[in-house]
C-alpha cells in the first residue's frame, strides 16, 4: 500500500522546484528502472504491482494497479514507478567534442539528445539555465537510461563560453559552412539552439564558425529539421570524420 505522504512526494516530483528541494526524481517502467538500478544512481524507493526488482528488494513496496494509476504521470501506467536520488554534479573537464544546448524546451528533444550523446560517445552535455530540466520525468523517460552515462551540466551559457580559452566554438544555423565540408576539431564546443528561435543573439556573438545541414530536397515549404534530428546528423558526421582519420 502507498501512504498519503508517499503519494504527496511522488506527485510533487513532477515539478522542478520539488525535485530541486528534495534531490529526488521519478522513473517509470521496468526498462528505465532497471537501467538506472544498474548504474551509480541511488534508489530511494520503488512501487510495483508485482514485477520483481531484486536489486531494489529492501526498498520495494507492492501496490495495486489502482494505486499505481493514482501516482503515475503516464496516461497508460506501466508496472512500476521508482524514486531515485539526483547525483551530485561531477567536475567538468572539457575534452573531445562537447555539446551545448541553448534554450531547448521540449523534454522529448532533450531526452533524445542525451541518448544521442550516449550513442556517439559525447561525454559532456552543457545546458543553458533555460533548457528543460534533465530530471523532468518526460526527459528521463526519453533517455532510456542514457541519463546515467552522460555528464550533464547546467551553466550560465554566455558566461561559460566567454570564459573558455583556446576552445573552438561552433554553432548550428540555417546558413554557414556545410557540415559535410567542415573538418571538426578534436576538441571544441558545438552549440544547438532553441526549437523555434535557434541560437540566441548573445550566444551567436561567441560562435567562431557557423555550420548548417544543406537541404537536398527542392521544396521551399519543407520545415527545418527537428533539433534532435539535427543533433544526430552533426554527431554522426563528427564521428565519421574521426573514424576515417584513424
């Protein structure tokens, strides 16, 4: 059975201010929970309708499907919901290509970008203060466990970039140098901007090279690429170049 205080805690974690205050976040579904249970993240508590989680045996509560539906944030609840502690932020050591996000607001986009960083071996992800919280339940869901393997930092992005010494800053735009004809540096920052407005003006001033993905279709009505899709293309090209150089 789930208590009133547990219900209050679980439902409060939908909001960033309560996640920040408590240092806790939610994960729903067996796959996501198992991924995080098998990482360095620390479990607070787990609520399940019967699915077994041996790694969480001493912190598991068996609840009814009706109770799960009451505490779940999903329209169609899965078999379990877990609360984990937000880990302390690591020290930032820039090496290789680092991704920076300027005002990404959509949880699904951020979650997918975190998965892409994991897939392409991008160790550090820098987020501006107005980028959606990476511990938003929808972001966590979309990462499919990759949130445990990518170091995510929230910084005052303009100040952070301005303070960098001898680090190339590349930005993604709708015009500039083609990603396919540009040689990526071994070490550098690649910035992707807000879904609707792109990279903000104050950040654009710090960019030393503008990159874009050329359109091969001929229709002028084609919308620009989704930011997560664009991220996949830029990271794939970066890795392709480094693979060829070996």
